[in-house]
C-alpha cells in the first residue's frame, strides 16, 4: 500500500473519487461538474470512464473503457442482451486493468484528484467480480473514497429513502472505503429532509408513521420492519458524511470537496 508510505511532501498523493449510484442519479453529470470545477481551480483531474454504454459523455476521459471494448460488438459476438454486454465488456476491461493502473500511477504525482465514472446500472459495478477487482486494485494503489450519488428528488418517500440508504450501507461494508453520501439534484429538491431523517430518528419515524398507516390507521407490517431497519442504519450514519450538491448548477462543490478531504484523512489513518 504505497498510499500510506508517501510522506514525501514533494510528491503529492491524489485521492481517487469513485462515483457510484443508481442509474440516472447523476454520476456522469457530476463527473462533468467536478471536472469543470477542478479546471477552474487549476487542478485538472485525471479521469477514468468505466461505463461502456454511455452514449453522450459531457467530459473527456483520460482513460475510456469504450476505447478498448465496444459493448455492442460484445453483445453480438457472445449473443448477449445489453446488461450482459456491459458486464462482459467490463470483465474484458478488467483483464487489462493492471495496464490502466500503471497509467494512473504514472500520472499520480501530478494530479490532486482521479475521478472514476461507473456503469449506469449500479449492480453491474457493485455486484460483479470485475467491479470488486477494479475497486480493490484502485484502492490498494491510491487513497480512494466512494461518492455514493443519490437522486434526491426521487428519494423523498421514507421507504425509498431507507432502501437507498441500505444499498449505500451494503456498499460501504463491501468496499470498506471512506464514504460520502452525495445528495444530488438539490436544485430540484433540497436535501434537508434527508439530513433531518439521518440525525433525528424520531423525525424519520414520524414520516414513516404518516405514510405507513393503512386506511384503518393501523401500522402496516412493512412500517414496523422499516423502523427496526432504521435503528440498524443509525450505526451506518455515524460512519459517513453527507453533502448536498447540484451537478446541474454547481451548488455544493465546496462542501463536496471538504468532505473528500475529510474522507481522505480517514483513509490515511486507517491504512
Ligand atoms: P448517471 O446514469 O448516474 O450517469 O446519470 P446522468 O449523469 O446521466 O444523469 C441522469 C439525468 O439526471 C440526466 O437527465 C441529467 O441531466 C439529470 N441530472 C443530473 N444531475 C442533475 C442535477 O443536479 N439537477 C438536475 N435537475 N438534473 C440532474
Ligand atoms: Mg452515467
């Protein structure tokens, strides 16, 4: 783990920001926002795109999986559907990931940030051997933080909120990397409700109760399950930081980067 041994002040150690999130949460748009923000700060990032199926990419990547594998060709050749094609493309790319990492490492001393975009469908990255191999390879080479992107307007229902948090929780425990919850699209829906629910169990409970009662006013079974689950999540919330951003307007960039710096420190003490 050469990340922790770099006490040499002359050589800087960049931090890798691994963008993970549900399809449509805004990973790619956020990558573009981070990229332009870092350019304006005169610290251009090094960028990896791991989504073989992105059709419109609003930023230019230093390393793009699409330059190595054409997932549509893969679909034809192996007679696969879109998801199979994307997963197989990622698998093929993973076999060459040592070369990719060599490129990143070569540039590491001259950048502050390495940004990584992942496939649109979250499970292709988070529940595949390739996703784990790539994550582990990156994280053992450079300090790495997971930015878990959330579609805030689509997570305002208490039950949806909980599913999303449980998913995030599973990724935290699977990767064991410093973790940032990134509530995106706050231009559409401010994330105050989420912060309140995370910090105030009773507020969440109240929101749940309101939605969880049936016509007779009885608590539905799902709600009582949810309230026990939310106790589990309490521990999870203590282990991470949460920020609100808009990839669209650029709001929240300062908070985002302070969270990254904080998360990076956690990495340095842990490893
Ligand atoms: P990905 O699948 O996670 O990479 O998501 P995309 O970056 O492709 O974004 C999905 C959709 O959400 C696109 O239509 C974006 O324009 C939109 N979007 C992303 N970020 C924001 C945001 O901060 N605010 C708003 N209003 N829309 C956003
Ligand atoms: Mg995308």
